[in-house]
C-alpha cells in the first residue's frame, strides 16, 4: 500500500459533484420548487396579459411603454422568486441533513467535511441556475411574442402603399421596438441577477453552518439581504469614517448587482462594469465559503 | 505528516509479522462530555472507555438508553470529538479520513433521502466511496438481493417501511465491501422476521470474516450473534467478556430427555440425589413466542401459496 493510498486527496471534485447532484435531485423532487417556478411563470404570463388591456391605438409610444413595463415586472419577478429559492432552499439544507441523520451516513464514508459542504453549495447554485434559466427563457419568449405583436400592428397600420417619408418613419419605429426587445443588456442584467443569487445562497449556507434552525437561517439571511441593498448608500454617507467603511465592507454590496433599472431606461451597461461586479461577487463568495468550511469543520454533528 | 503515516504503517506491518495482530478498533481512555450550554454544566456521556476489538469478531455493546453506546460509535467515526482519549480503526487514528475507507456505518433509526429510490440511494453512497459504472451497478444488484429489497429497488424511500429502511441502511453500509461494520441498534423497531433476517445477515458477514461492532439493548439477539460483549452504564464499561462463558451457569446442568416413562423419572431423580446433586426444577421446555410466531406465519404463507 503506497502512501498515496493512505490519505485521499485534499478534496475530490467527483465527490463534490456527487453530493451536488444529489442535492439538486432532492430539491427538484420536492414539489415546492416546481410551485415556485410555476408561480413565477404565471406572473410573467400575467405581465404580458394585462398589458394587453392598456392597448388603445397601436402607437410606438404605447408599445415602448408596455415593453418597458413588462421588462420591469419580469426582472422583478425573477429577482424575488430567485431570492426565495436561494434563501429558503439553501437555509434548509443543513438542518434537514442533521434532522434526517443523512449527514452521519455521508461523513462516515471517506468524505471530507469541506467536500460535503461545497457539494451542498454547488447543488444550491445548480438549482438556482436551472430556476433562473427557466424563468429567463420564458421571459425572453414572452418578450419576443409581445414585441412581434407590436411590430405586426405597426407594419399593418402603415400599409404597403404609403409614401416613402411615412415608410421611413415607420421603419425607424420598428427599429426602436426591435432594439427594446432584442436588448443584449438584458442578458447582462440576468447574469448579474444570477450571480447575486449565487452569492446569496453562499451567505445562507454560511449562516446555516452556525445556525440552529431553518427559521434562524432564513431570518439572518433576510436581514443580510436588506442590509446588502442599503450598504451602498450608507458607504457614501459616511465617506470620511475609516471604521464605518471597514464595517460596511464586511456586508455584501448587493445593490451593485441590480442593473435592471438602467436596462429598462435603456442606459448602456458596459462589460467592464459587469466584470467588476462579477469579480467582486466571486471574491466575496470564495471568502464566505471559506468561512463556512472553517465553521463547519469545528461543528459537531 | 505523510512521513509519520508511513512509519505507522511500517510499524503495524512489522507488528503483524511478529504475530501481534492489529486491532480492528482500539480506543484508549475515550471520554466525551457534552456541553449542556448556558451554565448548565457538562454531561459525561462516556468515561474513559478502553476497547479492543479483534478482526473477525462480532462485538456487542450493551447498555440502557443514554449509557453511551451511540456516542462510542460516533466518536470512533469522528462524527463527534472526544474530550480526551483516542480511537484507532485498523491502527489509523480516527481523525484521518483514510480511517473510514474500510468502515460501514448504520446509524440509529436511519432516514435517508426520501425522494430517492432504493437503487438511487445505493448509487449515491457507492459514488461517494469511489465506485463507478458496471461494477457499481453489479454491486447494487447484489446488495439489493442480499437484503431482500430487489423488488422495491425503484420505489422511493418515502414509501419504505421501518424494516425496509433498516435493510437499505445495511446495504449502504456494505456498499464498498468494508472490513468493519458499526451498527447502531440494527434491529430497533423491526418486526421479528425482519430482525431474524438482520441477525442472519450479521452471522453471514461474520462467516465472510468481517468485524462487526453493534450496539443494542435487545439482549437475546446479542446473545445469538455476538462473540464478545461489553456492558456500558452511565458512560462506563462495567462488564466485558466472551458471551458463552459469561452466560454459562457453571453450577447447574440441564438434561433434555424425550419419551421418558413416569417410573424412569423417579429413577433419575433418585440417582441425582444419590450422587450428591440437588434437583432445582423439573419442567417441560417451552417453545419461545418468537418460534411460535415464525411458525404460524410460515404456515400461513404456505397456505396462501396453495390457494394461488
């Protein structure tokens, strides 16, 4: 027997992946998530439905307003349902493992505690990825359907045999609506929304390594969530105090991830900003997972 | 650190060459105090336990509830940490992940992932142990057959009975063919047939040369399967020894005689007294309720079979 066989490697990606897929399967088979996703889909559908009532003349102004409203509503719905899945879904992972004693059977195998914890996190992040991807695809499909509807109405109102001046004006309207529908900045907003949720799941898991119940985990994480949205403004308010700046920097600045308003107003979002925020999220996530691993290593199960 | 492990390994190899056998489990002064929190002091769950379990042995840990049986198993598996003392599995300190490579564990009253089927459960645990592909699938089929769950393989565990959960628990403990099994109350809450099956399974594992450490408070079963027992009370080991000599009553002797006529009995009694013995009791042996129960069920199933 060689020394290499004596002790398994520091950690094994395949064991992490096994635990992650198990976590994902477990979550997907609990109908709660399907209901949440379904509920989000219903909201998205209703967003495109009740804006139909506001439609008087199929003018460009009207169409742009409706499309903006729909984006606003759907991005908001994705953020809220994503947040519910991230917090509630992750907060119950460790308490359930302890309650069902499944954690004993896993840690009694040659599995490291950090592998177990990271596996649980990856499972959560995968669940969020699946949920956000499904909601985003439905959102994109609804937006395209709605946009195409307006384009047909505007083209139909103009008619084929109009004079060239009106034709060009109509073409410009069509272009503006197409730009609103096929807006690549939407993808950036959704990407940042996902990163924010993935970070939130990491924070929730960290809280649950020392939390004693699901309700505690949810409550603390929700408080961090709100603090994370206020901290950006607070930092600007107390610019001169070094201590305050240090304390604020411990709280994740979740407000940075929210670019939905800019997207809706049509303000361009530079890739540099997306990368900066993504890098901030990654650094914070690695730190919070490292803290979670350290706390969990000291916890008796 | 690596170098130290290597030296330990060599020492144990040298040890076995000279005829000292490596212990399957060894604990030295294993002590566990649980903090009760908020100034309520500490609970002494286990008090200086010394245990040596030889390879191939079935060892029963007995004791009332709260005597430290489960704590002992958890300490050996490094699920909780000792306040003082140390434990080794096959001479590897239990704080090392490698010590758990040859161990299977069945916790008390196990619940597994309710949403997985029996086969998926075994697949999950098999993968954690590094099994893959065709060999894993073969192993799953073998184990489901062994514990009698082949027909329930594609049912979710949410629909399993207590006895079935216990059996799938045994199967997951066996998935990587470990040398050592730690079974915490393996027959708790299982009906007599199920517990007889589990008892037979433990005996079969023993024939295969596995080492088993089980905890129980069902004394008759322990007597049937264990080579040695230790009795714990309030965290302290108060008795230990081989089962057969421990329970043998050296002063008494029991004959079981069949078809003896009445005058024969008088002659036997007279002979006993003449030889200096004293008759304590003469009675008809009773069949156990368990035998009666199993026979009745056996008859019923045969009857049902004839109707089909």
